[in-house]
C-alpha cells in the first residue's frame, strides 16, 4: 500500500510541503455526466431555460470553482492556474451532457482536484439552472480522465 502524503506519522491529517518540488507544467482532465429528461435537455440545447443560458453559466461556474478549489478542499494548495477550459458534449439519444474540464498550471503540485471541482460545480450549476423543469436530474460518473506533470508522471484512465 502506498503511504498517504496527507497523513503524518501519528495518523493525523496534514498539508503536504511542496516547497522543495520543482515547478513543472501540469495538466489534469476530468469529466462528469448530467442525465436529463427530454424537456430539460431541449431547454438547454435551445437556450429556453427561464434562468438563461445554462451552459454559459455552468462554464463560468466551473472556471470559478477551479480557481477556488483550495478554499473548498481543506488540504489543497492555492495554485495560480494558467488555463481552465470547460467543454460540453450533448448526447441527444440519451439526453445527457458530458462536462469535461481541462486545467493547466505551472506549479509544484498538480491540478487534479481543480479539474474535478470544476466538473462538479459546472454540473451542479446545470442542475440549478434546470431544476424548475426537472427535479430528478442525476449527476454521475465524476472521474479523472488524465493527468500529466510532476514526480508521479502521467496517468490516463483506461476504463472510460
């Protein structure tokens, strides 16, 4: 079993000291799926939601969330992000929207949590924007797809 970096020798939670690590370019990509009914899906695609442009608001929320990850996840470091990109892939046959977040930085620690947080908050924003149309929206399959940079090297999910 790999030793957890956020636990000290007594088993207590601690923040990892990254001060001696090299600054390298880091990238993480995460995704999440939002399951909608036909009405909510079409309101999103046709931009007819009473609250406004669902995907634009969700994109902005995801970007903002990535930038604020260290305020939400207690042991995350503050990271100056170089770029956050949020993409939406609608599927008209399943009435789903897959949200993909790509986060890039030059830092001493990775941006996996920022990418996952961006996806989560973007998906929650879709829910908030559409809850008047559909109360039983499901948010599912939040996952890290890939990461690169840093000592641990590259990771690419193979069970997509």
